[in-house]
C-alpha cells in the first residue's frame, strides 16, 4: 500500500534494478506464459464440456457399453481430475524451476 | 481477553436450545422420532463444546489485527489447504449437490465440475501474486497502486454483497437441518448458528476460524468417504450396478406417477445424462462462468491466502485444497446416486406426496440413516452442522474485515488507524453481521440453497474477479477504470438476477421474466472487463498517471515477493 512505503526513493531504485535484471524478465515471461497456457487448457476442457452439455447433451447421455453408465460420467469426473492434475503440474514446475530462479534473484537483490 | 464472555455465550446457546427442544417435542408428534435421537444430540453438543474450547484457546492468541484477520500469517500450506476445503465445501455442496443428484441425477455433476475448475485458474493467475501484495483482504491487492478510498469502498461493497448472499444460503441450510434433526423450530436453529459463529469469530478470530474449518474438513471428508464406501460396497463396488439400480428406481417412481412404460423408462434413464437443469446454451455457458470465475473472486476464500507465510505456501495450499475438494465432489456424486437407491423408494423417508421429509436438501441426511442407523445419522448431522458453522465463520470474518480494514482503517482513517482500534471495529461488526444474517436467514426460509450460492458466485465473478485480474495484469488499468467497471459488473449481475426467472417469477410472482437466462455472468462479467478497459483507456486524469506509473513496482513485488508483508509483523 502506497502510504506505508515511507522510503519511496529507495524502493524506486530497487524496482529499477530488479526490472533491469534479465533473469527477472525471463522468470516473469516464462512463468506467466506457463500460467496462461495452463489457464487456457483448463478453459478449453471445462467450456468444451459445458458446450457439449449445451449443444449435444444426447452425446453425454449415450451409454458406454451395454449398461446404463453414460459417456457423460467419465467425462464429467474427468473434468474434475483434469483440474487437480493441472494444479499439480503447475505446483511441481513452480517448486522445481521457478522457485530456484526466484531464490537467486532475491539473494542478489537483498530480500 | 477475559474468559467469561465465552462461557456466558455458551450458556445462552444452551439456554436457547434445550427448552426449545423439549417444547418442540411436546408440541408436534411428527418430529418425536428425531427429537429422541440422542446420538445426534450428543455428537452435536460434543462438536460445539470442542469448538468453543478451541475458541477459548485461540482467544488468548488474538492480540493484534494481524492475528485476528490472518492468524498472524503462520498457517502452513497443508493446514491452509484443508481450511480452504473446509471453507469451501459448504452445506450447499454437501446437501445441495447430493440433493440435486437425488432429484435429477447427472445434472448435479455439472455443479460439481464448475465448483472445482475455478481453483486451477485461481492458482495460475492470482494466488501467489495475492500473497505477495496483500496483508488482510483482497482489497489490499486490488487497491495496491490505486487511490485507496474509491477502490476500498468498491471492494467493501462487493465483499459484503457476496458474503450476505452466501450467508443466507448457509443459514437456510442450517435451519432446515436442525429442524429435521431435533424437531427444533427453524428460527431457533438460525439463532443458534448466529450465536455460535459470533462466538468463534468475535473471540477466536482467524485462529479459531481456521481450526474450526480444518476439523470440519476432516470430519466431512471422513463421513462422506464412509458413505460413498458403504454405497459402493452395497453394489459390489460396481458403479454400473449402482447406476442401473438408480435408473430402475426412477423408472418405477415415474410408472407409479402414471407414466406409460416407455415414458417411465425414458424418465428413469434421463438421470444418466444432462437434463432440465440447463435450459439453453447461453445459460449453460453463463452459469459455468459464474462458478469458475466466481471461485477466484470469493472474498472469504481470497482472504485465506494471507494466512500463510509466503507465495510458496499459498501455492501448496491451492493444490491441497483442489485435491480435497475434487475428491469430495466425486464422493457427493456417489452419495447422490446412493440416495436414489436407498431413499427415493423408501416410505420411511418420504412424505405422503412422495417428496422428501424435511425438504429437498435432506437426501444425504436420509441416506446416512439408511446406511448406519440413528447413530450415523447423528454423526452426519453433526458434521453437516459443523460444515455450516465453519463456512459462516469464514464469511463473517471476511465481512468484518471489509468493514474494519477496508472502510474504517483505509477510508475513514486513511491508513493511519492503530491495530487495537481496527480490531475493536472488527469486533463490533461481527455481531451486527450475525444479526443481519439471522434476520435474512429467517426471511429467506423457503429459498433453494444452491441457487443462493450461485448468485454469490455470479457477483464475485462479475466484480472482484475482473477487478483483480485487470489491476494485477494490465499496466494501463486506472483507479477510475476498476471502480466504474467493478460497480458495473456487480450491479448488472444483481439487477439481471432479479429480472431472471429465479427471482422475477419464483420469488416475486410476476410472469415473463425480462431476463430469460438463468445466470447473468456472461453479460455482467464481460461488461465489467470491457468497462474497466474502456474507462481506463479514456482516463486522462492526474490520478491515472500515478496509477500507471505504479505498475512496475507492483509487478516486481507481485512476481518476486520482495518487500511483501511477512509472517510476523507485530
């Protein structure tokens, strides 16, 4: 919050130094690209499912085999599992790669 | 913190509760069976006593505003993940979704998927940045580089709107549940919930709220696991056998109701695919957006990210939370179908007209009786009650922090309030919020719980979510842009919901709702994003220049955490 930062000048210098650091730029670019890719993947999976419900509900109601279990059941549960898996993928990458880069950056900029 | 007020409140709760149970017992023969359910009463009392004990312990640890709002920032990622799950798996999820599946089958799964898929989005776009920028409320983040007063006022307004609608849903669920369990009048049930949540939040702040949520999450997951296991065990762990039996029972019910054999068979099989819940494509997409993006804009959920020490723990908490919540929704799906097979054709659980005893939301509760008798009914009822308490405590804390941190400390005192005064304002706010929740809970007795929750999600998706995303990710965003855009989103979501069939026709009793779709979000959220963009672009004020110039510093802190508020600030 701006009113808490009494040392505006020091902070501003700090910000410039970090912004100019190409490791910072690389980290931010890579991380945000990765985040957006996963976001888009999640949106495609979920809204693909919703659009199927909206336009072709009979496909979801179709039985899988000779029984009553419909295609919609593995698909619906699959959306839930996909959400958990994508979350795990992000956390794994962040723990392994992004945190290592971030630690180096933080150390050099005295945080 | 003196100790006697807790004891006094506990006594008031007991004084309110016990004679009323006896009175209800004497007055109505119909609820006799439930009132004599001692395992349920014992479980319920044990939970209340345990949580009040925790509150008493927590009260000694709440010394500063930071302790009150965020438990001093000392919660681990694993604990916070469970607490988030405890905060999020509401009565609407447990009772509402299993009831939806009980009634319409597959449609309930559409709710579940929507409730889950917001979590990855919250992680990929917001969670770590939130932790790095904020201290107590999401408004800290939304207003980081902007003029404080207008952004804080918007955030407080939208927080209170979301919290109130969500609270009403929880209160209605609590009232129905306790009415069924104890034969207690609805009003008394709502009063007890209001008194207990006031007690937890007022004395124990975030410490007590977190532990109530963790305990509740463990109990709820344990119970739901057992119920799903018992259902599957009855069908030799064959989902197909479970679904086949459910279809057979639904077919039988349709035949009894007078359908021809073909119609009845079609009706029975209809529970295996999407049904009448989604009327048109636009409503489907709009509703999906509300659930997905609403999750990432719920103030009481966002607040939980400030209870962990750093961005890494914030990230871990989302993974834990998503895992537990996803597992829970898979369980509710099994529980809902289990309820069809055990409850739907059993006259013990039905009224003479074929509807469920105690109302539509009681499918999971009746299933508990069918599986484990009165003892398990008692356990599940106590758990469902704990569920509601944990959620309302989180909501109340979030509402109180909007008033004390965003309005009082940031707007009235221009950020100069001392911690003790801020804490005092929070504590005055808690009973006021509880009173409003009680009054509205009574007023909205007949509403569908799940519908009220989806309204809260639509508001969060149309206000908080666009404001957070734009202020965090777009350098050109200005104070005027987020405030105008945020208000447009929230107002539009509210107005369109009132004009939609769910309120215009079902509540107000008019005909031909002017807004024909079931969710406003596709319009209101889009309008919010567009307005923020247009107004920010057109904003040539001096403040706008300051806002844009502040972006690099905000971004450095959001991305690296350098300069972020740490775990021990007091």
